[in-house]
């Protein structure tokens, strides 16, 4: 079963349950396509078209909706009265006070609500407090390696090289005959994430520090880091970033879902350590587009791919034991490659 099939089955299980269905994931991972598939599923299972309202809050014709009141007026003008409507809201974070909007729509009991979001804000403490017990959540990852279409007669190593070159985001599968087109798409996506989901949303003043941190993470994927070490390596014009500043920027990167921050896990104590993180990118080709061919240790790139694969298979996505399993698998893969070359 593919990831999209798993997500669709999740939506089907929760259909008509009295909860908001919330799907998060980095931009470009396929959330909008999933809503399209769910829309088609509803139609195929007897739901009339006028009882399904799908709204993409980033669509040019919808961008004038900024407040919960404006969204409610728009919905009222597009749905019949007296019937329950399937409400599919794409990129809900574009709305101001989207938690208030979802809470108001939920209270009316007239809607079966599915919402997608390209950052982690909806599962923040404030959101959980406001909508406690009223929503269920699932995270969509980039496409697992096993699902990426393989070219005919391509060896595993060549598939892996292509994977690192083109990435794991669904739209890039249509561009694999043109690296130039892939570069344009991934570069535009990176800039959108950087500007809309990191700098603007978090009101960060120092874009250079964000870039330095991202480049540092890209070079040292999967390695245990400390806030002080990250701040020292992100020195700009002789000024070292303070740990509390680094922490606030890392939180914004993590919320954007471009970067995955994982707490270090103490295997002997069986608990999360009090300090130290590992970092992964949701798609390695995004980093390559920005910073060039991966300059770090090959095992770290493989480790990232395996870690993301484990996440896609339902693992605890912030748990360091997954990262450790990924590291051991990557090292074994490296040993096998060296043995074959010898």
C-alpha cells in the first residue's frame, strides 16, 4: 500500500466521525493531491457534488479570505442549507486565527472537516489547547524510496543516485527527463518555504542566519549537535549566534517541516537525553539545489533516506532510536558497497 493509499484509508476510517481531520506535511509532499483523491472517493461513494466544498486558501481567487468571518461568509454562499457538507480546506494556515475558524466550523456540526497545513503550527500547544479532543492528526512525508518509479534495468545504486539528484517530492517524478526543469521547480519550492513558512511566518529578522543554519544542517545531516556548536558555526561577521537565538530559529525551521529535529535518545536509560539533537532534511534534493552536491559523509545521506523511510512506515518521527536504526543500516549498506568494489 502506497503512502497516499494509507492516507486515503485514514480519511475513510475517520469519515463522518465528529473530529477535524488534520494532515500536515512539507510543501510539495502531495497533500493537495490527497484532497483531490478524497474528493473523488466521496463522489464515487454517493456524496452529491453540492455537498462537497474544497477550498485551496492559496488559490488566487481565494486569497482575499483572511479572517474566520470571511471564510464563514464564503462557505455560507457556496453550500446548501440544511445538509451536512464535506469541507476540504487546503493550506489552512494561510488564514488568520485558523484555530478559531476551525473551532467555529466544528461547533456548527454542519461540516465533516478535513484540513491540510504545510507547517506544524496546528499541532502547537495553543492549537491543542483550543481544539483539545476535537481533532485527529497525521503527518504526510515525502515519497518513500520504495514507491519512487524505477527506470527499467536500473541498478539499486543508480536508483539511489537518481533519488539523491531528483528528490522524493511527487511532482519531480514528472520531471526526471530534465534536470534543468527539476532545478527550477525545487529552487522555487525552497524559496517559497524559506520566505513564506520560515521568515515571514516567524517574523525572523536575519535571513543570513537562517541560511547558515540550513547549510550547516545539510553538511552534517544526522550528526548529534548542540546549540552552542551550531551557534559557533553560524557566526556572521564575527558575531556568534547566542544559544537562545539559535533555538528560536531551529524551532521555526522545524515548524516549517523542511527540517526534522530529533532529540537524542539514551539507549541505556531508555529515555530522551536532556541535550543534543540530530537534524534531517525532508528532501535531500532541496538542499542540493540550494547548496550543491552533498559534501558530507555518504553514510549520513543514506542515513537520512532510511530515517525518512522509517518515518513513512509509521515510526515515531522525532525519536532518536529511529535515527540510530537508520545509521546502522546505512553503515551496513556502505560495508556491502565496499565489499563489492573490492
